[in-house]
């Protein structure tokens, strides 16, 4: 997720088509990798730190900035940009993204933005889409037709979206929308459980944390499934 001013955002219907492409042949290539506030999801961090061969603590120390904001119930984890006068991504090079196969969801989706409207009465959440149109971007001057579903599939967003969807009931729980705020200890627990998965796994293995309905959680080796279980555990323990 990255924050954009409203004048750059255009609503898009789920089946509506848009024209866009990106590549090194465009004069604006890599401009979208600079001067941005990029929020990293737990799955973004998982993919990036494994790509770089780092544990979670080392990645957060070297590549992340954690911020508490008054208008947000939970801390935000931002990618730390390079102080080069342009706030460039630490992974951008003249030839493009050096972690392209494991780039964050916001980078994959660009210029598409996806959100979810929580469902009521047990229904399914509604997908909401926008297009981000920045002045520097030349990618819209193309004949390539896309639609939201096809674009997300082409950009490998399925696992990212599944994790994002699992987070929605936790981040936008009705208690939070009504003004409830997690304690300082709970905010720390959120960061530890979702952004430092190795530590959370040890808590599960030691029996400090019990994950219901997950078979033998102490033997779990799949980080992605453990992350989904951690999200469900937090949601249950906070909002039961």
C-alpha cells in the first residue's frame, strides 16, 4: 500500500478495462520507485527478507521504519527509502527492480489499487478498485488492454491478496471502527506475531501460543500458512 492524493485516483469497476503497460522502453521507467510512502504488509516483509537471506529482525532494522499514527489503530511498517534527494527505493537500479520476483504487493499492482469493503450478515467482502494516474507515468499511452482480475493474476497477486483479505477482519473489526484501540502491549504483539514470524513460531512450539484447528502447529514449517494462522490467532484473541 502507498498513500496517494485523491486527485491522482480514479475509480474503476471490477470488469472495467484500462490500458497500461510498463517496461524499460518507457522514459518514466523506475520513476514510480521514488518519492513514495510504501507500507509493507506482513507478507511483503516475509517475501523480501527471505529473498535477501535475512531474518525478520535484521530486515526490519535495515529496511523498515515502524510508525505509530493517531489515525491508525495499529503500527504501520514502511519501506525505508534511500536518502538520495529523491527518496528512492533501496531495491531500484538503473535496469529496474533488483527484487522483482518478490516485490511488494503495491509495486505488483501499480497502477491498480485494490481494497475491500467488509461484508455484512456473513456475505463476501466487495472488491473495490482504483487507478493511480501520476503525471510522470507514460504507461497509459499503450494499446494493451487489462482488467482488474487479469492484471492481478498476471502480476502474481493471489497469495498477497489472500493474506490481505485475511487481515481485513483484524484491522477493520467493528470494535476498531467504533473507536477501540489496542494497548501498547497488543500493538507490540501485532508486530511480533505478523512481522517477526520466527519468534512467533517459537512461541507456538513452546506452547505459549495455541493455534486452534491447525493440526500440530509446533511442527508447522510453512511460513505462509503460519502467517495466516497468526492473523487468525490475533483476531480471535483480541475480538472474541
